[in-house]
C-alpha cells in the first residue's frame, strides 16, 4: 500500500516543493501521523492562500484515494483552526479545487486552496465562488 502513496513526478511543482517550504508540525498521535504520511500543506509566499495537497502525484481530486481525501479534510480543518487562533480578523473561508485546464487548473497535481476571508475584503461576498460566471453570481 505504501508504494501507492510514494509516486512523484519529475518537474511537478508540488512533487518538487522543497521541504523547507512545506508547513508541517511534529505530531505524535496516529491520526496526525497518517495525515502527514499522505498530504502536505504549503503557504504561498505570494498570497495568503494555504494549499493542501497529496504527497502522491495525482492530477485530480477525483483520483484521490479515500484515505487521501480524509487526510486532506482533516488537514484543512487543522489549518482553519490554526488560522482562526492566530488571526481574529479571519471571519470566513473559501475552499477551492480546480480540476482540469478548463476549470482553471494550471498545476496538474491535485491541490486544495484554503483562502482566509475577512469582513470587508470584498464589497459583496455573496456568491463569491459563483462569481467565476458573473451572470450566475447573483440570484
């Protein structure tokens, strides 16, 4: 089973992300150990977006194994809790996954965006995710 999760691809941004750029915490409980065996988390130096991504090279969220999906969800929650603990101005989050070039995916290694939101950072945040299609944003 471990062989499945060891797959990396040469030239892939996330597969080759240096260890010092990956946010990890040393945990001792079994659940966190499983999370760290299956997924990484990364903070972009250009945005405040956090990324959660499987260690295994896989292009699509829909190709993740159930343990990888579970680990991603647990890490997203852990990151959300840490962000809220350290920044009381954060009042909400957007979670985004682009699957395929036509959906905006530019790095073809599955990754999940966790975007902290603050009151007033958008004039009208209603329909934010639907805003990708402006005529569908408001209803």
